[in-house]
C-alpha cells in the first residue's frame, strides 16, 4: 500500500490555499447574488492571474460495465489537474453537494475537492474541503467538515467582510 508523501500533501495544501484566495478575491469584489456562471468566469480570471493551470467544464463520463457513458456531468473547474472545484450559488450547502463532489473525486480519481458557495455573506462559511479516501492510502488524512488553513489563509478569511 502506498502513502501520499508529506511533500505532496504540503503542495496540495498550498495549492488549495491559493485557490481559496482566488475565490475570496472574487467574492470580495462581487458579493453574493449572481449566477454561478458569473462567479466561474471571474474565478477563472483570478486563477489565471495567479498563474495556475486549470480547465473549465471538464466532461466526466460515467463508467458502467466497462463502458464510458457521457451522462452530461461536468466538473466546474479542475486546477493543476489535481483539485476539483465545484462552484455553487445556493441558499446553503447540503449533503447532496458533498455527495456530488465525492462522486466526482472518485470517478475522476483525484485527491481533493473544494465546494464553494458564493451565495453567502462571508465566503469562509461557504467553503468545504473534501478528501477522496483512496484505497491505496494506508493512513488517509481526515476529511474536515470545513477547510482548515494556515495563519495567512485564516487572516484572509477573517479579514473578509
């Protein structure tokens, strides 16, 4: 069984912080109340400004009995081919949103996903970080209910109003 290395985990955490920073910048500028597509466009602009590689609306086929079927599923944003970001503009995040992202992580075989609900007064209350519990991990990291971040990230989150 393989363990993901500490260096890899640290890179993923740093990348996650950068992604969240981009989302915070968008939310500070626009606030809540717009369509998901507007936030996606602005979020991708910020990712680009940060020099991050990303793909939008990535097709996600369902494999059924060995056959790939295009069922219309799309990953909102895939950053650095590692982190899946699902953007929402809903009253509140529900368990079905967690289930959707976890399913995307499993189908696309990616380790980390971010749910970001822009329809909140302060974005920190609209962010969830989910971890795919890969079978090849002998000691998978716990999946926090909310994103845990460094002092710098907390300062950005705490400064948002």
